[in-house]
C-alpha cells in the first residue's frame, strides 16, 4: 500500500561505506538488506508500513582503489555534505538531492537517516547522535539507541554519544540533523572492526562476516528449532564485499 501512487510514505534512509576502509559497515548493510527482503514476519511488517531507501556504498571509487578514508579525488566524503559537488562528490550530491526532494514532498516523511560506519579502536556497536536545544527532541532521539541496546547483545548504549562539535559539521548525521524537522532522527551507526563484549562478562567476542548476516528464523521458534542461515548462493544474487 505504501508504494501506491499518491500514497503517503514513511521513509528510512540508510547509507554505508562512505569511508572505503570500513569494510564491516558493508557486512552490516548486507545483513540489513538480507533481512528486509526476507519472509521473516517482522520484515514483512516493516515493508508494509515503511519504505527503505539504501545506498550501500557511497565511496565506490575509494573502495576499488583500496583507500582507507578518501575518494579517488582525495576527499573525505563524510566532511562534504554541506555543499557536495556533482563532479567531485557525485554520490553525496545525488543522495543529498534525493533526501532534499523527499523533505520537500508533503506526502513523504523521512523518519530515520542512519549512516553505517566501522570503528577501529572501540568495541561493540554504538551510535553518534545530535544535540538539540529542544530537550524533548533530544530525549526522543535517545530512544532508538536504547532499544538497540535492549535487543542486540553487541550494542552498547554507554558508548553511544551525542555531540555537535565543529569537526563533524560536514557529516551526513550532522547536516541532515540540522536540515530535517523534529520528526526525523539522524544517527551514525558504528560497529567495531574486531569484537564486542557481552554485558556482565569480560570475554571479547570477535566479529565475523557471518555474524552480521541476520538469522531469518521466525521469532516464535525456540533455540532448538532455529533454522540454518541462508547460504551465500541463495541471497537473491547479493554478494558480500571482499576485503
């Protein structure tokens, strides 16, 4: 129903791999796509009520070249959201135009913007969010990471932080947080390069590619009935990126 012509759309916009060396961000994005196109009952509900727009690789030339942070032209794309050039920063320019177009469409509501990254020094998954003068808006922004912390054993709310420092002014999260209205929530989702620590323990659990591919079993099934993961060859032709 939400794809019918003229229908009102609630949109979740997800981007990834703006920094080419942050390979785990691609694995997380792959897991999100696999889940959303699956027949899992929660995925079906999400598709029924929301429209997901995903740009899984914002820096394809940097990935191809093996760069760690920059594009072919030598730019850190995640510092140029304020005024991206169609020639120098074409992916950012295209995504920004699309988001602004949706923002100006009265029948479209951009509910969430989530930019997926990987962190080279910290453990666990965590988020960066924005700071607002409106205390109620700030408090509402904290709800989503708190829910993640309750439902994902590798997500750390204690590592999540909210800031508006000048160095991050050109990031997607900061720019869109200032552009969009109070009904939209903008985050950077970080996942550790190497491991996470389960609450109440001290043992580090290493992240693997397979750990980022979500189990597609219906939630009503018990642990003894969990189905095997979907094989790489059965994922509708979608392949995880190579290092």
